[in-house]
């Protein structure tokens, strides 16, 4: 077992201990399909691209939720824009001191060197303490509503950026955020560039067919076929043939398993890190470089290391 595999599995064990009984889909593994969730999202107001944080309350099939976004850096209306979605349980607006989130480490810390507008998405339920978040994730309806809301918020911001002339507009994100990136491309595809990091389009498999299933409880464990049916969208993903997605995967990732998730990108140029999920997330310079390469048109060749 190499260090990358070990750290993924060790981190997972610690997360399982922290979760206790509050695990994904413990109470409920049934929900309306994603397409219905996407259609149901309604925001109280359109996005405002002035600098700073913006709360964007939304009505969903899971009730009223609390997404938000942060305009961290605004170079100008005619500059490119990067819309970035965080990973699971990250707090992307915490940017001071030793705060650990990938928007800070990957983009905000290198903002002066990125000639683009930078916008961070905060998914529903991610302003809450970890225990409260985990309890809400016990119902798969909340999980899907969270994804659908983030996807819709991204689409609203993409449209606002295009309206003022920002180009190109890139959507990127890591893990949960990479899944959201892929969902937006699958069902909207209105951005110019998509850069999913450590994510594919078979999200259901992450919860049912990898060591990450240790974080799934109760109903989710008993009904893996429901979880896969609701969360896998790889068939729809592959119907989108636009040449605008540039994924990054980690060869030793124990959650987003390379052999499975790379099949979602059959005709896409994949950049591969010789790391696991945890160690790749702790390599912000390499992640930032991949985003910058795509923005600058330096596209990696298929399956480069």
C-alpha cells in the first residue's frame, strides 16, 4: 500500500469515526430524480457581481436552502472569469490565517498571479457546523437538492458574466465541486470551459462501490441500487459532445476511482496526478497550474502525468 492509498483510507476512517451514526443517506435513499430537482430551484433574486459575499436563498424540493457566492477578485468585465465550487464540508469564504479550504489554497492564495475574475460558490448547508451538515445528509433528497441548487446558481452566474462580456467563463471545482462542474456541463453547458478536479460523472459509484461507502449508513447501505440510479449521470454526460472539458484525476484516488471515473471522459484530455484524493487536494500549486493551463489554452494531451 503506497502512501497515497494509505492516507485516503486513514482519512476515511477518521471521518467515519467523526460521523458516528450521522452518515450519508442513513434515514432515506429515495428522492425525486435530479432532473426534477434542477427544474424546481427558485432564487429570491438574481446574482450581483459586485465584490464580496452574496447570500442567494433558494426554494427547492427540500425546502428553503442557503447557497451563496463570493466575488473574491474582479479584474474587470472584459476579463475571463473562474467560477469555483468547493469540496465536501469545506467553508470557502474562510480565507484568513490557517483556514483550510481549496478555494483559498488553489485560487485565492495565488490570486495576484491569475489574470481572471475569481468567484467562489458555497453550496447549501455549508455554512453550518459539521454535525448539522451530516444530519441533513442523512436524507438523499437534501443531497440532491444541494447539487441542483449549486448547479442552478452556477448557471445564473455564468449568464451574468456573459451578459457583461466576460470571456471565457470557466467552471471548476474539486471532488463534490467537480461533480457539480460536470453536472452543469451535462444539463446546461453554458460555460466556455469546464475543469472538474478529482471527480467524474458516476457519483453514485463513489457511495456504493468504493471505500467511501463507509460513510454511507442505514437506507443508503440497504438500497445501493437507488443511490446509483439517483446519483450516476455518466450516460447523460457522454451525450454532450462539446470539446470544452479538461478533467484532472488522481491515479491512486480511493474515492473517485480512476479506472471507473476515467470512463466518463472517453474522448476528453485527462491530466493525471500520481497521487490519491487526499494528497492531490494537498497539492494546490499543481491544481492551480492545471486551471491556468486550460485558461491559457495549454491543454494537456490525453492521459499525461
